C-alpha cells in the first residue's frame, strides 16, 4: 500500500526534487497505516462542512496550482463557506506546499499572523 501511495500523483510536486522525495518516502514508510485499518468514524450528522459558517477567525485557504482537482474543490468550498476566508493558489506548487514552497508558506503564515490576510494578502496568483 505504501508503494502505491508513493506512486500517486499527489507526490508529483516533490518527486521532481529527489531530496524532498526521499524525506516524503521516509515519512510514508514510517506511517503506521492506521487509517487504512480503522473503521470509518464519519457520521453524516456531524460533518464539519455544515459548520464552516461558524468559523469566526480570519482564514487563509491555500492550494497548490498543480494539486489534484479534488483538493481545488475542497479549497474552493472552504473559501466559500468560511465567512472571512481568502483563497490563494500558489503557481507551480503541488500538494505538499510547505515542502515545495517553504518561503511562500512562511510569508503567507506571517501575513496571516499580522492580521493582513482576511480575504487578501501576499499571493503569487492572487486571492479572492
């Protein structure tokens, strides 16, 4: 299962940098796989998606341009349903944004902590 997971396109962004991919391989190989063996704890009556409108903190939703389509859908949904959320798409980045674009992540976090992101902030392609 780990080999299939590592072969998945979700890791394409770090696969291009061998040192980063070796780190990801080590993390995946260390992972116990508990979520593959555990019962699904999901309860439709408690899905968090129905509670997103309650989030009151300014929120930054960040997705890599080359992330998988499903993650773009999730990012858009979060940005749409959280009242004070901004969405940033980072060009050329995939799913593991902190590894692929560490400087961009640091800048986005710093801006969020400074309180200047609520719906905007530093972006590489713009926020909405």
